C-alpha cells in the first residue's frame, strides 16, 4: 500500500501547491530523505573519498562504498566490482562504446539496436560503428511498439557482436522481454546491453536473472540526485576492458611513460567522485525499500490503468503505443487533433500541469511512427487519480482554447 499522503514526503509538492507533475520519465521528484542524505554528507562527512588516511576521509569513502553496496543489492549483482558510478545513463552507455565496443568491433561486425532507443542508446553506437567500420542495424517494433521474437531473431546475424536495447521505451512505455532477447543474443555469440533508465525506477531489477552483460541507469530518474548514474557489467567483461577516462584514483602505479590501473571498479572512476550524489542515491534506494518495489509496481499499474481509461475517453486524442493499458508502464504519448504538442504542454502549464512535448530524444522512433512530436505524460507512484483527472479535464479543453468547436 502507498500512503495517501505520500506527496508530503516530497518538498517540491509542498513548495508548489497544486502542481500536477507528470514528467516523471524525464526526472522524478526527490523525497526529503534524499535531500537530507546529500546535505548530511556535506555537513558531516565531506572529504575527498578514496584519498585521505584520516578519519573524515575514511568516513567519506565508507559512505561512497556503502552506496555502491546498496546499488549492488538493489539490482541483484554478484559483486560491488560490477557497479561503476557514472554521471547518468548517457555516460554509462558511452563508457561501453568507448571502452568495450571500440576494442571489440572490426569492419564487417554488426551492432543491433532497436528502433525504440533514446538517443543516448543510439548515438554512442553510431559513433563507434563509424569509427570501427562495423555496421549499425535496427530491429523495428510492430504497430503497438512491441518487438517480437520473430523480428528480433530475423535481425540477428552471425556478424552481430553487440545487441543494445531499452528495457522500457521512454516514448511508448512498452517493455521488452530482455531476459529472452539476451538469451537469444548469447546463443548467437553477441553481448547484450540493456538501457534500464526507464525500468529501474519502476520494477524489480535482477541483473543476474536478466543475464545481461551491461545494464545502465540514472539516479535522478529514481528519486536520487542528478549527476549520479550506474553502469553494471559482468566482472569478467570489465576485467578485459580498458579504462574510459584516465587520471587520478584509477591507477595502481604510474611511471613517466606508462601506468597500471586500479582494481575494479575504481579503474573506471577517474578523478574525484560524486560522493554526495552516491549518498543521495543510497537514500533513494532506502526509500524504495521502505515502501517496497512490489507496492510501487502495483500502485503504478493501478494509476496506469486509470490513466489509460481517462485518456482514451478524451475526444480527438490519439494515444500511441500498446492497445492494452498495462503495457504502457505509466508512459503515455499522445496527440490532440489539430493542436501542436508544444501548444498542448503550454496550455496545460496554465493549469499547473507538467508534461513533456517534443521528440523525447527518440527522433528515429517518431519518424517510424509517422509523427514529428507528441505530448507525453508519465506517472510515478506518488501521483494520484486526482492528478490524472486534472490532466484529462485540461486535455478535453485544449481544442476549445485553440478555437475549435466540438
Ligand atoms: N535512456 C532512456 C530510455 C531514457 O529515457 C533517457 C532519458 C536516457 C537514456 C538518458 O538518461 P540521462 O539520465 O543520461 O539523461 N529520458 C528522458 C526523457 O524521456 N525525457 O527526458 C529525458
């Protein structure tokens, strides 16, 4: 059960009375406990972690490493060596492309991406395939946004070395069967990368069960602070990879002309790390655990079904993606006939309703869908039926405000 007064845990709602926040796919709001954890780190424990030999610095190091352990448990990884802190999903995916893909791809090899990808899981692959002479191939989705097993198998070839796919689409809300696709990719000898930016905040993640080789996500989309993200990767793969960024803290021994590198995971964390952000991310994980990820999933499903019913009843509204409510995972992209999505978002803002409009950093997908832009509402467990009622009511008025009749 989620408490009825759950929004009171989030100061932004107390400081912006009446606001209806439905842009959770872009970033979530932060509970007081997360804000306090970041402050607490700077008020009590701040020193440069991993460097000092004095107690304060040791406490800073412990805070940072405790956060890594919290992340390990949260996603079910075997070892903290497999948890690398980055800035966000984008950096995590770039790390894979620079440190793994660039050294493992050659001319003629193929990288398979899905048409659903956010630009963050596309551009790094465009770059590395250009650089190595490998080929970038796409697996398309069906009309509802689903990638079928048949389509996936047909897109794989003996030359596919890397498959990369989002767990949940930030535009359509569809969830890919990552466990099955990773298994098929492995049978064909490819490694599997999963973009977990839109799934980790909303469902139980078990990287061992999914059996993915890489899994990337952002702290700020799961109640944590901005500027801290995660790359999970299997230890044996990380061991064989070159560092991503070079400099302080990622070394073992340095001579004038060469260096040996630190043990995992520090080999991939050059320079002073974001310890305050890591403390905030740990507090976010503690908050998830105090509510229970199962309860969050259940509540978000209820809200998703409620929103699906309300949105599909709005006249002249076209909803994109799955025809079944549950498959939207809290994400609704839509257009209103005759009204530009930017106008929809601006009109809704007058009622204090926050939604996103545009291409959602997924231009190839929108082109494939045959639209330039959509409006998007995305839900988190702290939203309410009342939020959705306000959204639907405001959407019903949009055409009238633009001068259309009934
Ligand atoms: N992958 C997916 C599936 C995403 O939805 C996003 C951000 C990213 C990667 C990039 O995450 P970042 O933390 O590195 O920026 N998606 C969105 C969105 O849908 N609206 O704003 C950002």
